[in-house]
C-alpha cells in the first residue's frame, strides 16, 4: 500500500469518528477503526492536526457529487432529475456540515479549508450541471438554461436555511420552482 493509499484509508476510517467526537477523537481510536497500529497513523500524517485537515479536505471534496449529478438520466421528467440533483447536493452539504461542525464545536480552529478550486468554482460547476439537466426542456423554460440553473441553485441554497423552521421537501421545492406559487389552473 502506498503512503497516499494508506492516508486515504485512514481518512475514510476517521471521518465517522470525527463526526461523532470532533477534535476529541483520539488517534488510537482512529487506528483501531482503520485496523492498523497507532504508529502507522503517524507514519502517514505528521500529527493529528494534519489528519483532521485531511478529513476536512475529503469532506468538502465534491467530485463524487458532481459525478452523481452528471449521471442522472436525461430521459426522466425534469422534476425527477432536479429532485435527484438536489438530494445529491444536500447529502454532500450535510457531510461537510457534520465534519466541520463537529470540529468547530469541539474547539478545533483549522476547519475553514475550502474545496479545491474554491467556492466560486464549485458554484459554477453546480450551475453547469443543473443547466445540463435542464437542457432538454430548453424551449419550455421562461429564462435561458444557464439563468434558470443559476436561479434554481439559489433556491437550493436558500433551502439550507429555511425561514421560521419551515423546511419543504426537495420535491415541494422543485415543484414550486417549476410551477410557481399559484395553484395550477389559476392566473
């Protein structure tokens, strides 16, 4: 096993423990979860802080969610495609929040490590993927595809912080975005 493979294996074992214990997780506990000796952790990482930083970097890495959204079949109805995309994005954001939140709550200060490429690149890539999902309905959209995707992405992020505790389901949000506030048949 290469050093990089060993690091990845340790991070995979550490992530659930970091979510549970935050920075209070011990390297001994991580080693047990990985099925290795504690000394092996320190051959792969300089110290616990480097291991925790690697956990944050893995949590914010979004290539898996991008691949999941890109794989959504375009022959499904638009609403179904958008629900799948939002559910994938929400799962990713929940994972990030679990790792970063647990570390911050436990007093760890080094949790503000962005994704490779930064926030702007992530938003741009997300918008592009949503635009790809909307492309088959290009002629039915009121706005150009990229603008529709950008607006939808804004709605998705607004869902993360619902007002007054109201948390619509993904399907309700997609339905509202696609069909508006008026009941169908009313104008």
